[in-house]
């Protein structure tokens, strides 16, 4: 029986794990491995063996009460060795600083990010780490004669064994098989969906260390829109969006490359940095709207979807304030006087949660399932909340965008905004998303008060209360 230490700490870019490099005449010399060893004698238990081996190899003192079960691996070595069982334990508390304590068999120790592991790494060790990250209690790692000692994605023998009653830590078998045909075997699935029943997005790490996103759309319309955008105009953004790796219309699933950056939603930035970011958002919006339209696209934007108003009002009504419904109907009725608008490529859901800021400050954009040819003002609707009380952000955005809305565009934007507010309230209340409900109610309140921003002038000379 083996014991393996998975010592984890939080680094500057996420969790890091402690590894040591084997040296001398031992098995797998030159390869990175967990601090580890054998359970000695008939009376030593696995936890005692772990704390002893950890101190002997690294100098770290680990208390038995701080040891947590991670995963158990049934392993067979490639060089004619017999099968053995390895107990992998997670530890997040210890005393001391790791150092090389046995230079005859180890020549280095170091902390490594999970997504930046050193090479070569013992395949057995890597299998334990992958199984631990997948969240399974047991895995099988039976290597074949001739397999390399070091981890090689082409000879990856890891089989995960999920626990009963806990649900699979992965999407359905069909989706997994489709994704793995595209990028190779995936060892770690992390559900990163928004908390809605219809939304499913997984972060997938392949055996080779690559990171991908697998998205399952809630309906055929969203799937078709996202695929059309990713195949059509998104590549023209020059790396500001993900790349489509594979799509399956039957599964309504796409596999995408990972996009660097953290969401702007919830980010706290200094005011001068905020202005720089919003100028960059304006520049990005202008690039999106300048993208070539699909050949089959009509030259004018679709009519404002007032036909959906009754359905949205029905769902939103319990959350509306007195006078909201009358105000919304009045604004929408004014749309009949609006002239036809030029259609452009739009993102369809341009808001801070779909915008990422990379380490160098550049912007990235994700989530194209609402993309379609529309009036350019459609992409302003969900940014207006950011401009409330922040005229400087409003000015920075339009400086980056390169122009201000025309009078007709402002009138159309008000109609689009109140419709979006009502539909957001209806959808948010149904899906259990209080943020959408609060944003919709807040938007209606500002529009009725005539303070929605200088982007939204009142219709017919004054906002009706």
C-alpha cells in the first residue's frame, strides 16, 4: 500500500500543489511526484504513514486530524510490476517550509499551479491528481507493458469510478463522448453554469492539460444563433472571443476554447480604470456592429417585438409597481411611429457578465446565443444600468464607440429598454434569478422618472409617470 500527500495552498493565480522530483537510483528518477511512500510493517496505519513520509521527505509536520481522504487508486505499473493500492490524502494545514530532506532520492521540491504542472510527471501521480480534481472517491490506473513511466496523454489509463447517490461529476455520456472526440479524454469536469435549470456550461480539462468549455443550449434557436456567430463574425474580432472547436445540432452542444480573463460583472475598479474599460467596451461594440452581415440577412432590423408584450407582462405583473404596466404599454405603443432601422450584427446580450478583462487589460466577449441582425441600439440596452449616475462612463463608452445615437435610435432604445425590463422580470421570477428581477424593476423606475441617462430622452417631450 502506498500513501501520497496532496498538499494544496492558494497561489497568486489559484490553487497550487506540492511536488518533489525523484533522483538517484530510485524508480522514475528525474520525474516529478507527490511526496509519498509505503505503509511500513503490519501495525502502521495509512494516516500515520502519510505524516511520517511527509516529514521524512519534506520536513513538513502534519497533524493526523488535518489529513483528509482524497481518492484511492488501484494501480499497476508498466514495467511488469504487480498491482497495488494507493491512498491519496489532501492536506491544507501544516507546520514548516518544504525542503529537500533526502537528497539521495530527491533533488527538488516546488509548488505548481494545477494548470501548469511540471514535466515529466509520474503517470501514477498524475492519475491520482486528475482523479482528485474530478471529485471521485476511487479510480483505476492499470498501465500496460511498454507504457511510459511518465504521464503521456496518448497512453492515459485512468478510469474514474463515481460514488453512488452523488450524481455524476460530468455531463451525460453522449455529451462527454462528443467532447472527447473533439479534444481527447477529459479528466476534470467543472459545472460553471448560471443557477438556472436551462443553462448548462462545463469547464473541461483534457488529459493533455488543455482547458475547454462545453455548452449545452436550452433550445435549437439559441444553438443555431451561437454557432452562426462563432462560424461567422466572431473570428473577425481577432482573438477577442472563443474559437468554435466542434458543434452538434442534435445534442445542441458546442465545444469552445477557453477565453482568458475575469468577468467584469462584480469587479471593483478605480474610476479611471472603469472609464478606460468602458471606452474599450464601446470600441468592441463598434467592431461587432461593423462585422459583415450574413448573406441572407435583411437590410432592416426586425420590428420591435411588441407581440411578446402580453406574455411578458403576465409573468412580470406580480413584481410591477403601480403604474408600471400603463407606462410600458404607452412606450410600446409609440413604436408604431418609429422608422425602419438598419440591421447590423449584434451580440444580443452585451453586459458585464459576458465581458472578460484579460491580464493585459484587453477585453474578451463570450456567450453568443442571442446574436442576430438587429438595430445597433439592441446592444446598449443591458449596459444602461452601468450608466446610472455615472455620466463619465456613458461618455467613455460613446467615445470608444465613435458616435452618439441618433434621435430615432434613442426613441427605439427606450422601447427596447422597457421591453427588456419586463421580459427580464418575467424570466427572472420564473427561473429564480433575483438579479434579473431587481434590474428590471430598477430600469422601469429610472425610465419613468426620466433619469435613465442622457441616452434615453423622453418620448413626446416627457416621460409619463
